[in-house]
């Protein structure tokens, strides 16, 4: 049951988007989000949408998988939509009964809000779908490295992220084993009231935590044996390289932001 | 031959918690290991096998006496990294020593720590993975590999640092027979082809029998030391400290009790069968 959990949701591939430097993807994503929040009109949303659709097409990732990832978020989308629909003041009243008024402005606004959230989520999905977790942590470490000057432990943070990602499947497997062991001795996780079910989890969590600490201890020894002494003097096997495609991506990102700004200045 | 590791009058005790007294492991242990040899260290539970192994690369420091690794004192802090570069260590649970979530990234971890340039790391990683026969799996996620494969990745991670000596602390304890065979084949090959000193800590007699030299530890002392044939023929001594000789030797020993007069030196079943055949033919 627990083995079905997908992690990092990375779809390996060979497209241009996959091969971009993770730093490029992170920065362009930030630019894309900025553009999205600057957009106020059909035209500017259109520009952002075309950029995203183009990127998805190049990445070769099936559109279906984006919808799949969207499922848990339907509630938020509907909620935002309803809020904007009912609580936007406007001139053109479309429907009016009892205390509820729906205005044309409200409909448009609700539509834009939902569209904005959809574009936002799809954009971040595209990043995680096309970038392996390890590349992502490498990219983050490299982008945040100037913060080392103000004593932020950037290397340690990225090492921790990397180890956490590495151990998620191991710990899931372990949880499965502990659950089976407790079930074999008569534990019941599936029936009873909420409180009873929560209480039934304690005999899983306690051994899981103990074993996680033991693992951490052994891993620390093993890392020490392999001459780990923190980030100083450490090199990387896979160096991050900016290639021409990375510069084109920056250019594309800049064009989108510029286009949105220009449209905005014309009041569109 | 040069000494790879030299243990001189080693004293070690785990500090007790609160009021409990210290747990003394070694009082006066002496042991020399030659460069390029393949030594198995045997012993029952709690005899100090793992504690000894941790002295070989400065994870634990002696309370008294000295441990020298290629002439370097392990308690000398300045030589810490040099000592650890010389002796790599492989532990029992492969899951708890793999750091990264891609095989090749994990093998690169050691060389990256040593600060080599990127192309040099690439070379070392490829070489190490080929040596343990895991090159085709370089882009796999470690948690999808079998136990034996994971342990071979862990060994590759150590040999990518190009140590002169590898210490393996019960590397096969958690593996199935096939995984055990894979790991044993890998380490014997590394010893024979690369001349890497191998120190194998184990409680499997048949694995110890593949070594050139067997050291039996008991109560913090060396109880027996010699070639596998020499050590395993001392069946009474092994039984006295809760160990068993390999099955072939046990068989001959039991038959000897019934009045046979068989040599206790056959460690391999074919050999043993041949001896029995010769004896029964008469």
C-alpha cells in the first residue's frame, strides 16, 4: 500500500527542458511567477499561457500527468472561485436573489484567479517533473551559496535534503514492515473511531523513530569513514554548466516578463 | 612484507552510563596485519570484533596502547584523513551507508570529500563500479537494488577512494546466499587483482575459510591465529568459545571420535569427499 507513493514525481527524459541547468529552471520559474502576478488582462495571461504551453510541449511530458497532480487541489480551486464569485463588488449584476449577488466582474475575477492558480501549479509541476531531486538540491545549493557569507549553512541544508530524499523509500519500507509485524500480533489499524485509530499508530511510530535514530547514527559513522568533513574542500562530480539553451531560456523568460509589463503599462 | 596495520598493547573500554562500570573490551591486544593479505577475524558475539574494526580508521581511539595504520598513529588528529584514506570501511547494513539516491552519486561521495577535480572523480567512479560489476546500474536508485547489489555499491564507494586496505564488518550478515556469494567473490577478487589488504570480520566459517589467515578473538584476546587449516583443525578450542568449525571439518572430527583417523584440514566439500573416499576404499 505504502509502496505506491511516488516521490519527487520526476519523469526522466532527454528533452531540452530536462537538460537545462537546474539553476536556469529555478530562476526562470521565479520569473514566470512574477510575470503571472503582474498579469491583469486577457492579453497578458495569454502571453504567460503560451510560454507555459510551449515549455510543456518541448518537455514532452503528457498533459494528463499535470491533471493527475492537480486532483488534490480541486478543493482550493473551487473555494477560491466561489469566494471571488460571490464577494466581488461590481456594476453589471447578472443574478440577484435573496442576499446573493453575482456580478460580471465577479465571474471574470473568479475565472482569472482560478486560471492564475492553475498556471502557477502547472509551472512548478513542470520543474519537478523535469528535474531530478538531486539536480534540484544541487541547483538550490549553488543559487543560495552567496548566503554562506552571512553564515547560512547552505551546504548542510542541501546535504540534509539529499539524505532525506534518499531515506524516504527506506523508511516507507520500514513502516510497512513494522505495520505487518504489529498486525501479526493483533494490532488493528483500520477500524474504530478516529481517536482509537490515532492511538493505534503509536506502536508504529515508536519503533520507527528508534530505528531512524539508529540508522542516522550508522550513516554518520559511514560518512565519517568516507572522509566527510562538511562542505569545505568538497568538490562535485557533476558540475553545473550553463549552455546556450540556458541563455535562450533566460531570454524567453525575460521576454515574457517584458511583454506582461508593457501590456500592463497600456492598461491591458 | 610491510605492515598494513599494527595493534600494540591495545586497551579499550566503553565508558559506563551513570553508575555502571566501564565495559572493558581489550586489555592488552597485539595483532599485526601484512600489506596485501586477506585476513578473516572470527569471534562470537561481543568478543570485540567490531570494536577492533573501528580502531582501524580512527572511529574509536585506544584508551591505552597504539594502533598504527601504515605507520601512522590513529590517535594523531592531524593524520585522521590520511588514515581514513588508507583504510576504507564497509558495514553490515548496506542501507545505512548509502548517502545519495543515485548509485554513481553515492560512489562519488568519497572522492568528492577528498576534493578531487570532476574528471578524476568520474574516472574513479567508473573504475570502481566496473570493479564490483555494478557499472550498468550506475543510474539506478539504490533502494531498488537487491541486498548483494547494494553492498557491492557500498564497496565501490569505498574503493573509489583507492584505499590500501578495506575493513568489512560482517558485510554479508544481512544478505541471502546469492548476495553473500556476490560480495565474497568481489572482495576476493579485489584482494587478488588489486593487492588491496582485506580484513573481513565475519561469523560465517565458510567465508573465513576463503581467507589466507584467520584470527579468532575471544574475551578481548587472540585465541587462535594462523592459516584456515591450522585454526579450524583446533575444533575443541573453537567449540570452547562457542564457535563451530566448517561443516567438513566438523564431519571429520565427529568421525574421528568414532575411531577414524582423518586429517582435520579439508575446508572444501570436494576435498573432504575425496579424503573420505580414500579412507573407505581400503
